[in-house]
C-alpha cells in the first residue's frame, strides 16, 4: 500500500512476480485501476486506467507510474495474470492505494 497527495505521482509502480518463471515464461497480465467508492482514483502515465504487460525472464512485471486524481481516498489496482488455461493458471492480486 502506498499513499500520495492528490494530483501527484505515486513513488512506486505496482509490480508482481509470477513464479516459477522458468515454468511459465513470458506471461501476459493486465493492471487495472479500480476507483474507490468516493471517487478516488489514478491514471497510468501512459494514459488510461488499464495497462497490458508481460513478465520478463525472471517472472517480474510492473505497471507504468500512476498519478493520483484530485479526490482523497482509497482505490485499488488489480493485476490479473494468465489465460486461465492449464499451462498458465489465472490469478490476480490487489493493491490498495490512497490519495
């Protein structure tokens, strides 16, 4: 969990590790920003609230930097991985962030 003042960029991107990387290789995943009930949210530096990524050879993937909107409160970033096939099981992790 991170906290950033409204209208500023968070210190770290959201990042995940898919393990074992040697088993799965380059895994596709999606980072999605989900606004909080009060409207707090953020936008990725590349624009929008969804970012498609692939893990690297070590199984790591990260979102671009993201900037808080002008509303104080909590929101989440959900990283969803895999195709849901037997070779790459589907899964997700949720990060709670605060403006």
